[in-house]
């Protein structure tokens, strides 16, 4: 028991240490119990299999600059002017981030901003909790309330303490627009207002707000060159994370639990990303950053969205998947790769190959001018022709944006016409819960002006990469 305890301590110490320092780190586990010391892989071996660099220029920025957000706002203002509108109220977190560049945390507290059609800055309506973030970003005008739920006149941070009825902050915001001269104007909002919200709009401002949700989404769906370049930067780190995870599995194999692969890869990736980001710990730096890595082996791979905790020993003859999301400045996306560990059955290989072939079809079919539904139809047609209909659980892909899932969808019922800059996940997965065999790739495919879509990662789709032996 003492020796086993020492082994476990070595294992935990390893996972808690600086994983990027490969030469100085060792892996414990079964090997240590046998007196063997192993060094931690760096991902260099798997990196030899990466696809070559394409023609997308490199970028070193950590986030989209404020000048980019101002340009996006000017484009929105031109759309509003063309529609005869005098301004738009942004209420959705992702619209606010996209058009102003201010990253913030959402809670029940209201953070809205108004973009006048004629103007050079947003008008903010915000809680005191976020005053430092908002007032140090793109701020020239705004109204602040204390907190949710609010009382008129209460500002404890200024020594103003009072009791009273709960203030309706939606009405308070509308009154803020009225005092700035927007009563009687034609205004928009980035969502369809329910009657209980529209009624006070009419009472305070003299007319309803029309929905411009589709206009905001239209812009956000079409990634421009700088967004695409920053997305590629995130995927470049993601490629290295997958190389690390693959080498870790290949090198230490059955010494590992899927949980340990996920945590080691996430720590490796976080250190990789943060080493390069310019960050002093102050606001507006290192924003929109996320590194989330998951790993599941065996039975759990047979479900698209398993609900069980993943803590299972890696075994030969099993399917294993490494998945996750990496973003920098809000740009990035999913990157999954499924593996089939020898000895493989013919069924395991067919599940994997059918999923892989669907990915390659999606890349070729996702061209400007094509209907989303047509891409989905052809992929499902291939899956059924291969006799794999039993293992189809979902559409081939969802649109990808800062918020994750974003319209449009490569789905039978989505008849959106693909356009330049639209980005999609890559998930024509195959799932067999009976044998515990699943294969779900994901990547980032971006529709180009001409030709097939652009792959954001450099990870291969080959059997050499995914048919492993440990």
C-alpha cells in the first residue's frame, strides 16, 4: 500500500507540475511502479503529421482592436440609415461585444448599449458593478444604476443610501433615451420584443422598436479577414494541443485515464497560449480567451452528448476522442479528433471512416451559393448508402461564432444560402452506444469566395493519425 500511495503521489505531482517543461518532467503510473522513468512528450512526433501551411497570413494580435469594432459599428449605422432608422438598442451580449469590443460577464444585471445612426460612440446603460470596465473602454456617454434589483437614487458606492420601491430598469433605460432626444424617432432593437417590453417603449418613446436581429446576425455570420486570421491563430495553438495529447496517449497508453489526458492537455494548452499573450492582469487584455479540453474513452464515445463523468482507463481495442474549444479574443472554435486503438474491429474502422468521409464531403460541398440543406442532404445520403443510418444522431454541422453555436446550420431544414465568411463546425459523427464506439470529428470550415471551404486547423484526416497502437 505504501508503494501504491507513492505512485499516486508521483502521478498527481506530475499533473500539477509545469507540463510544458518536458525534459524536466516524468510520468509515474505503472511504469514508475516497475522502476521505469518516462519523460513527458511535447507533441513533436505527432506534429510531423500536420498538414502544410496554407496561404492565410499569420497575425500576432491578441484581440480584435477597438478600431475594428468602430468600423463594424459604422457599417451597422449605414444599414440603419438605409432602413430609415435613427438608432439601435443592443441587448444581446454577443452583439454588444461584436460592435463595441467590450468583453463582459452576463448575469441578471442589464448591460445594454444604444448605437445612434448619427453619432460616434455608444450610449451605455450599465450597473455600478461593471463601471470600471465600461468607463475605461469606448465610453463617452451613459447612465449607471447601482444593482439588480435597483432603487431610484441608491448609490451606496457614493454614500447615497435609500429605501424605496423597485425601479423598472427597462423604463429607466427608455427614459434615458427620451432625455437624449430619441422620443418620436424610428428605433430598432436587436431582438423581437415581447408585448410586455414593447408596451413601455410605446408609452415612453411614442412608438415601437422594430427588430433588427437579422441585420446584426447577418454581419456576425460573415467573418471578415481579421477575424479569420485571429481564428487561425487560436487553431494554431489547438493543433499543438492535439499533438501533445496524441503523443501522451501514444507514449503512456494504458497508464492513463481519459480524465488525466484532458487535464494534462488543457494545462499544456493554457500555458502555451498565455505564454504568448500580452497581459498585465488589467481589463481589456487577454479577453475572450478559453482553453477547454475533454477526453473520453470507450463507452462514452458512443453518445453525442454523454452525461456521465469521464474517468475511465484507456484500454486497447477502444475508441477514444480528444475534443474541446480554444478561443483568443473570442475567435476560434472546436477541434475534435477521434482515435481507434488497436486491435480494431472492422466495425470500429467503418464507424470512423464514415464519419471522416462526411467531413471531407462537407469541406468540398460547403461553397458559396450552396444551400445548407443541400450539404446536409448529400452527407446523410452517403451515410445511409454506407448502411450506417442506425448510427446517425444529428445534423452534420452548426454555424460557429463567438457564442459557440450560431446560425446557419448544415441541417435538412435550414435553407440558408452559404456566403463568404460563414464558419461551421465539422460534425457528421457516427455513434454506436451498443459497442461503445463513436467517431465525431470537429474543426472549423470557413466558406470562401470561390472553391471549397477553408480548414482552420492543420490536423490531418488520415488513418495514420487516428488508427493508433499503444
